[in-house]
């Protein structure tokens, strides 16, 4: 056991107070992440480059300082050695742990104020059923199996996920945290007026995950990090690109969080960023953060959705 774990795991507000960091300059995201100006290199203008996750992992996307836990941050902020950092933080009383709220979603560990935990048991896949919609959208059965996508239907249980295509939410190591459910009957607005297109697991912070990252890190497209990966909105676009032997990942939308950028650094050396056309203007705001961490290309492309690009059109985007 780590005798210093009680110090390493100090929450960021308590740590900020001890290190003289102005907590009022920081904002929070779901999942307990704090982000704001880097307390290490103390920039004058960049006020959002530093991220401190609930689990203690921190990273500055400007100066590239990174580490895990209160001791590591204290050493960098104060320019201390290990012993000095421990002595500085040892007097801080950690807050009492609250009982995590229960969840009946397709995730057993996502609390908004704690690090999410992988599913202890996958009770969904055994109810996989044939799905012509999925087979038409992703004809390559090998790709569907590799990414673990299936259609769920359990008649014995009244669930909002029944009849949906299930898209795994996994970390880079392949641990399963839940499923994103895609409504495959969304083209009938009268029948599905109250049924959203996507259902994401309740209390599971999607900004921590990239669909397709595990498959790249597992060596599907060669030794990681790959030279270039395509950053797209839709998990279905990731699988379409995979059927063409092209590595791609999805942040489950068009925006990219600092945690997802950290994972991207493990996945690839550069990205071709291809949000859907209707989000192209908004997605341009992401370029600065991406370019600070990776070689980044943000090309225009024919059509409205990159999922329907041909192989030649995709290759042309990097020329």
C-alpha cells in the first residue's frame, strides 16, 4: 500500500488552498474536473490550458507539465522535492467521503463527483438481436465485432435502450464503462417524438472517453501511436473508416475535452479533424487546443458527413 495515498488523493480545492492557487479562476466540468490557468508556468493570457481531473491526473496543454496527484503538483508548483511536498501537504485534512448516488443506467460506476468505474458485469450483450439497420450501416461484420456494437432487445425488461444499437464506452485499455444507445427508428418523428437519438449512460462523463481509441492502442492499425488518426463526430464514422483500414476516433460529438486530447496523444501523432458540416464553424474553436498538443489538419471536404466519403476522398484530405 502507498503510505502517502491520503496526500496524493487530496481534492483540488484543498490542494489549491495549500498551494496559493486562486480557485475562483477555475471552472468545473461533470466528473469533478477543474480547468483554468496553469499554476506551474502561470500564463498571462491562456486561462484554460490546465486540467486537474477528479482522479488526480493533471496536464497543461501549453507547457506540457503533467502528473498525478497532489504531491506531483506541489513539486512542480513550488519547485519542491518529494520530502518538502509531503511536509507541505501532510497537515491538510481530506474531506469525508459521501455515499455515491445509485444509478439504473447502462453504467454501474459513473458518479458526477467521482472517477467512473468499469462495469463489473456486462448484462446487455446476451440480449443482442439481429439488426438489418446496423448491418446496412456497417456491412463489415468483422468491424462490428471488433468494436463490440450490437442491437439490444430484452422483452422482459422495460428499458429505454430496448431496440437501440449499443455502442460501447471503453477506456484506452478496453475496460467497458457502459453503452451509448442509438435510436435506429429516429426517422419516424411521430412514433419517436419523445425518444432522443442518443442515450448516454447517466452520470458517466463522456469527456473522458474516445470511441475507437482502444482499438488503435491495441495495434489494429499498426504499432501505436499511429502517424495520423481521423477525429470524427460519429462512432459509425469511426467504424466506416475502420472498414477502409483507416484509424479514426470519436469524442461522441464535435467538441474535444482536455482529457480526450491527452488520450489522443497516446493514440496518434497527428489528427485530421472532421466534424460534420453543420458543426464546422463551432468546431473551429477546438483547433487551438488540438494544435497545442498534436499536428492538426482541419480540411474542408465534399458532402455533409465524413462517414460517406470514399477512400480516395479521405486520402486526399492529408495531401
